[in-house]
């Protein structure tokens, strides 16, 4: 694949790229650059972490990037996820990886790296302290949103050191590209600024879109990331998200009650599902409706769907039915995978864990 095609694929992933010029140079000078994403194992996996992440990671791999997935078990522990129980956190990590296998992520081409095997090593700890030495407490506090914490929220001492450790991960993993969500932008920018001062490099930041939750947006925050955290789906609010093992009826119920203002495209979570998930996996979206309301209709691209919805040619109820049908098709392989044997036992064990924020 030539440089232009590789660049175009990565641009499909990145809602923001810092910088595109540096990314082009990287692709021109390094045959197989290293990119990474990371996750805290903390409870059930929702559709943004499952299908949307699978879409993005597979595109990065197709662009001939070596991909590393950082299993941030220690970070979940520091962030008091799963009530700070490391055994539960690690079991959950195995469960999430099993979900990705079931929904089509090319896990055989990914290097899964567990934080427990890295963060206690002397060189990683030294880099963490070096980053802390070159940062003010105020600057590190501004990075707290990477943990799902709003600006100004009370933090433990462990959570304050968290951003320094995450920035150190980038250099320890020898990552050229940080491919994380827009909510992780601040710590990636910290790594770009401090890396050269410590004899490292300036990683390219490819930040993907954060999928909205299904509830009506209610944030009044003037901080962009705080607003994003308010609007995204949440494991602690089950009806705000579709989970990867939700039943067919549960998916239909959640999407049926989802916020979907008529003729409005902005801040419309159902349309977001169509744009970032449905049309990434399907060439066509079919919507069934009674003849008196225009009969069945199909759309061959997101732009066509959005245009019809904004013009009032597609009612929210019909859009929801079509969206739920597509989502259920995507989730069916996962449901089957976890219906028996070891995967089923693993899922039931994780469902029995108490999820803490």
C-alpha cells in the first residue's frame, strides 16, 4: 500500500491528528511504525470500546502499522476500578480481549502488553519520575480527565501520578503514534512536550472520536473535555450504552428510548451510531416501514441517510428500528461466542463483579 492510501486510512481513524505533516514523514521514513491504544479493564464492554475500537484498530493494522494494546491493569487499580481488586481487574482484562476476538479485531496481529509486566521495571519508573520532575502539579491535574475524572474533581495521590505513568508508557513501548480517544489528548500532548527534553521523541497523536451516550446531552460545562465526558456512554448508566453482550430485545429497548431529535443531526446519538459503526460495517442500511409512511427504504451511505433525516423524510422511530437491526447483526457473533463453554463462564464471572467508578 502506498503512502497516500496508508495516510488516508489513518485519517479515517483520527478526528484530530497532531500533526498530519509529522505523520506523513513518519510513514515515509519508517516501514512499520508502532502505534498503541490502551484500556482500563473495568466492567462490561460497551459498543464504542468493542466494535468502534475494532474498526479503528483494524484500519491502523491495514495501514501497515505495528499495533500494541496496553492492558492497563495497574492503572485501573490506581483509579479504584472494580473496587481496587487486582484479581478482578485482570480477569476482566481477559474477558475484554475475548470480546474483541469475537467481534473481528485482528488480535493475532496485536501485541497485548500488560501493565503489571512493565510498570515495576526500573527504566519505566525512572521515566515516570523524570516526567513528574519536568511537570508542575497544576499541569498534571489538568490531565486528570484521561481517567474519566472531570477537572477540579478530588483525586487520590495515586491518581495524580497516573498521567506521568501513562506518558512513560508511550516511550517504554517505543510508540511512534498514540491512537487513543479525544479524552486522552492532554496526556499525549504532555508526552510530545516532555519527550524531547528527556532524550525521547515527539509521538504523533491520532485521536479518535468519542461516541455519544444514548441519553439527551445535559452538560453545561465550558471545558470541552468535561463536556465530552458528560456526553459519552457510561458503564455506571446502563441505558446510556449498548453493551457487547446485550440481548436483541435489550438493544431494541435502549435504542427505542434513545435521544433522537427529529430533523436534527447535531448531538444525535442514533445518527452517531449510524455514522461511526453501521456504515463502517455495512454498505447499505435498510429501514422497514409501513407503506402509508413511504414503505421500505435503503441508504447506501451515511451522508444520504443524514440528508433524508434532516429533511424529515425519515422519522426518528424508523431510524431507530433500522439502527437497532444493524447493531443486533453486529452483536450476534459475540452473543454466540459467549453462549457456552469457557467464554460463558468468564462472562458470568465478570458480570458478578461490582463496577466502581
